[in-house]
């Protein structure tokens, strides 16, 4: 008799725990994520994915470059003058190079400038929709519909993130302070010499 009670009790506990667990995991899956949680997730992803490295201007210290947090994600500074370089050093089997902000890059593709990712309407991503933003990172096209993105923007890496992660990145970038900074247009390889002549 006692053994029978014991088995029945054990079975009851098992079913209670099992169905409770099932209930919990379903609840977690179906719980919608709030806009604030999306922004927090996006902040975490952006801050831990190296976006600052190219898109935030730098201040040079004794220990090397640090992010200028007053200009965070505003891209290569419009008022900056590009330093001269010996073009004989640049080529597919030679060097690609960057300057102190790690924002302008010269290589066989010409010169590219890290974009303004803040939600400024005129110079940043203010007018870019969530759909355009996801397309930018998935298909490597400017604003999702324009010309192919130039190196070294690692869109083929970030484009592998989930829809939710990309939406979260967008939500966060749209929530930060808009900064008006008109990043220069890229320079084609045949025009690079005019912009970066060795002194
Ligand atoms: C190694 C440098 C580098 C890193 C790291 C980097 N970017 Fe970029 N990014 C660039 C450059 C350079 C461009 C401009 C490319 C061009 O003009 O074709 C760019 C362009 C973009 C664009 C296109 C803007 C537009 O107007 O369509 C978006 C969006 C973008 N980056 C988002 C990000 C995000 C988000 C991260 C981090 C998850 C990131 N980038 C990390 C260099 C970088």
C-alpha cells in the first residue's frame, strides 16, 4: 500500500513540475519584447560589436585613441582634413590605410568614410526606416537601396544577425542624440591622388 502511495505521489510531482516547465517556456517564447527592452538590447549589441571603432570620432591620448563620446556614432568628422599619403604604398598587394579617427579608409576601392549613424534627418539615419536599415546590413547597400557599401564596413558579418537583433540595433540608433555631421562622399580610385597627395 505504502509503495503505491509513494509512486502516485512521485508521479503527481513529476507531472506538476513537467507541465509547469512547459508552461514557463511557452510563456517566455510568446512574451512580446517592449520598445524599451529593444533599445536596451540594441545598445548592448552596438556597444559590444565594434561599431564605435569606425563610426565614433577619436581623441588621441598617451594611450592611443579613445572614443569622443560627445560625438558618438556621428561618423567621420566633416571638418577634418585628410592627411597626405604616398599612393605608391596603397594597392591590393600593398597597404590599405586609415587615419586617426579610424573613420576614413583608403585602399584599392578609393576612399570610404564611416557614415553618420545618429538619427539626424539631414546627415544621419533619421529618414531611414527599419526595413531600409535591415536591408542595408543584409544586402550591403547604402540606405538599403543605393550603391554597394564599400570596405571596411563588415555588413556581411552583421547581416547574419537575427531580425530581432537588427531591429534592436535600429531601435537603439534611432534613440540616441542626433548629431549634424555631413560625412564626405566616397572618393573613386582615380580621384584618390587629388585628395591624398604626398607632401
Ligand atoms: C571597420 C570599420 C567599420 C565598423 C567596425 C562598422 N562600420 Fe559601419 N560603415 C563603415 C564605413 C566605412 C561605412 C561607409 C561605407 C560606404 O560609404 O560605402 C559604413 C556604413 C555603415 C552603414 C550605412 C549607412 C547608410 O547611410 O546607409 C550602416 C547602417 C552601418 N555602417 C552600421 C554599422 C553598425 C551598426 C556597426 C556595428 C554593428 C558598424 N557599422 C561597424 C565602417 C565600419
